[in-house]
């Protein structure tokens, strides 16, 4: 996986549809476990993108 110097990936591929963050909202703000997942190499919170309680900030997602 190609990563930025901050450890986050440049691109993502999802097995099904993905609810995008609103314009100008960082993915790490909308999806609360994204940064942990990305920096752990996918070990921590592999379901970070799923619509489950505690995974996302609903007001920041389309």
C-alpha cells in the first residue's frame, strides 16, 4: 500500500458502496477509526468504514 508521509494511504478500495465525507471534511474526522486502521496496517478496526455505532460521525457524511 502506498502511503503519505503521515502514514495514511493515498487511495482506498471498498468491497461495496462507501459513504463519502462531506466536502472539505477529512476522512479522519468523519470516520473515527480510520487513522487507527491505516496506521496499524489494517490490523486495528478493519470494519472502520461500516455503518456501525461508534464508527463514524454521521453529521460529517453525505
